[in-house]
């Protein structure tokens, strides 16, 4: 199964999600069963990981020093089995542009926790740490790790 994490610039949240997911996949012995990738809706292709993301991930033993931001492409969307955005607005944007893949587009937290019709989609948003102090990146990474663990266990249990 191929998971695609999507945020705005592919230098913070989706990049951190990809790195953390790879680490959790190894720990849960899901290597070969799950593949992860990331991209941005408005990425500057080739841009490096933000310094906050690099620092926080390096403490987790994840090296993203060679990361180059990727712009989201149609091929990425069609080749992914599940597309996980960081915000409700990103999900809506992708759903509007690509209604033919709408059934596999979810907000990351929505997919992890399941959402009820009463739940405000914005409550599923993972705030963008870009330009914030490193502690905000750490909070973002901690939240991502917790949610991604739920996602991967849910997928592993269902398949």
C-alpha cells in the first residue's frame, strides 16, 4: 500500500510525516507492505527541509539533509492508495481538482481517528510550524508521530 503525505511546501509537515512514518513502519515490521512519500501543493521543487524539521527529525535518528521538496503531481495522486493531507483546506482543494480520486483523500487525523458527521474537519488540522521556533516543530512532530502510529496500526489491522 502506498501512502502519500501532502502539505503546502513539502519542507515541514509532509516531510516530517514521511520520515516519521518510515521509522514507525520499520518498528512495526511493515517494511515491504507500506510505502510512503510526500509532496507539496505549492512546493518549490528542490527546496531543502526547513531547519526546524531537520533538527527535530535528527533527534529521532532521521536524516533529511538531502531532502528536496517535491511538487505534487497527478501521477503521485493516481499512484497512491491513500492520500493524507495536513488540513481540511488541503483536502478540499485536492478533492475539487481531482474528484476522480476523492475517495482516497483524507485529512491525516481524520483517517487516523475516523470522523463523525458532527466533527468539524478543521479540528483535524495539523498546524504549519513553518517559520516558528523549534519547540513548535517538536510539537508538530510529536503530534504527527502519534497520529501516524494510529494510521499505520489501523492499516496493518485491516489488511
